C-alpha cells in the first residue's frame, strides 16, 4: 500500500471519529475531549474578544497544521465539512463539476465576517460560520435546517462550493494553505490526462489539462490520488520552486480593497454591537455569561450548551432574544451542574468552576405574599439555604445570598415565586 492511500485511510478514519463525536456531542449524549475548542471561529472570538492565551495557542496550532498539511482541517476537523462529505457520498455523483477558477469575493466575505467580529459582535459570523451552522442544523434550529437545504443543493450541483468559495474560515485557511509544506501536485511525466482526478474533486481544484492543482481551495480529501490509475497525483512535499508572494497589480488591488472593507466591517461591527445591546431585553442567562448585551453579541448560537443541558432549561434564540437563554417554565438550574460553561467553545459562557457557578447570581427570586400558601417547600429545597419561614408567616428570601437558580420557583405548587433577571451577573 503506497503512502497516499495510507494518508487517505488515516484521514477518513480521523474524520469518521470526529464526525461521530460531533453528532454525540450535539445530541447531548456524550461530550468528548474539547474537539470543538479547535473550531476556528470560536477560537478567533476567544482570542479577539477575550484575549485568551490558551485560545491563541490553539489558533496558532491550527495555522501550523494548515501550513504543514494544507486545508486538512476542512476535511477532518470541521463538522460542517464532514457533513458535506457525507452528502457527497450519499448523492454518489460520479462526475463532479471540473476545474473552477478561484474567485476573490470569498476574501471579502471573510473580511466582513471577521471584521465585524473584531468590532465586537458575532452577529454575522453565526449566520455563515460552518461550526455555528452545523450546531444549528443538528439542534433543529430554523437557520441550520435552511443552511443544510442550501448546502445540499450546492453539493448536488457544485460539490463543496461552500468550502471552496463561500466559507470565511476556508478563505483564511486557504491563504495559509497556498504556502503549505505538503501539497497535492501532479507528476506531468506520469499523467495521461484522463480527467478522473478532476471529475472526483469535490472542490473543483484540479486543472488536469495544465497539470495544476489549486491548493488554496483543495480541502485535502485525498480522493484524487486514490482514483489516479497512473499514480500521477501525489500528496507530499514537492522539490523545486515553491509558491512565492507575487505583488502583482491585481493582487495588490484586491488586498487594498479587502483592507478598506475590513476597516469598514470593524466599524460596522461596533455599530451592530451597540444596536444589539440597545435592543436586548432582560433575560436570565447561564452563569458566566456576564450580561445580556455582551452575551447577545458573543453567542455563536451553535446550541451545544442547549443540547447538553441536563435540566433542559436552556433555550435557542427566538424573536424575543437573539441568543441562547434560560427559561424556567419547565425546570431549574441544577446547583451542582455547570455543563454549559464546560462545553461553550467561544467564550460567550466563560469557563468557571462549579464553586464559582454556585456563587454567581444570574437572577433574583421574589415571593408574592398574596398567592403564597405558606407550604414551606421553597425553604426545604433552596440549595443555598437562604429562605426562612416563621410559623404562620410567608417565607422570607435573603436576597443577599440568592443566585436565581429557580429551584424555589420550580417546587412552588401555586407559582407564587418569580425569578427576575439581573442587569449584571455577580459572584457573591
């Protein structure tokens, strides 16, 4: 078995494992070792907004992986990319569209999306980011379902066009991939120009007539070496002249225009963020979200926390609030759980310990004395022991120790207790 086939089998095995783990995680069955901490958009947000050193190191790690192997991330670690690969397999298209010249508009999509993120809001990135769309789709959100339908149509007619020409993450990794150490290349002396490689390339990156491969759009699925009957296509390091930066006039113009768009996008992101902050209503948020304005601008709406919440009180974005939020209508926040903080990859919900979570005020409880029947259930069930009751009296809540977990509201048989959101979360 040659090296190319071994690499392909390793890639398929790794992608299969990652895909299964992703499905299990978003189904709320099993959350694996932090595989979603490697998602580029989530890492970028933690670096840009939170200045996280750990995220910065992981981000550099992804870039180094790309610099070494090309866009292997897109065919191995990106769950939305794996979903498209599954769709390609399910459709069993024998002849995909052949070579498609890369277009510069993807760079402008990327600078607009990441520019607004630098400006302080994830509003745009969660509409097009592959990780966010995958999470939305698996969790049954309307945005994700719509995205799956559109991408399925694209896969049927154009292969992985989204990855090659639309995805902002792909555009960034593609630029790095142009200078990767290992590439897909064609040995001209072996090639018989049969076109099998081009007909099987999901990103239309192979120009077999001119013996060229666009390693910027190639996602390193390694199908082409497997189908080549002459072993003319190789994945590895090609001796000889490597890709160099060429200050061609067209590239300089595109780069200059992209810089101008980036500056405008950063400013636009600031304005969008302010607009979102001004319109958000007060909602109860998971411990570590800090406040509604910040959270509404940081949450990627991947819904990983929603799917993994054991109490099922976390709800998806809706018309009232454009991000994940807590609804105590059917439960309460378990005092001994901080799963949402553990699974959030973007920093929208900060990583906090269970001890800190148990002291973080996310709301305040209030008892309506006109409704209360003085049963005392709230006194017995309060995990912080801050509700007291004298015989024949309405229970009293020590507001200085209340964190708004909702247990008292949940056990009250007459709904005499309400939980109100706080403007800013506070560690007591």
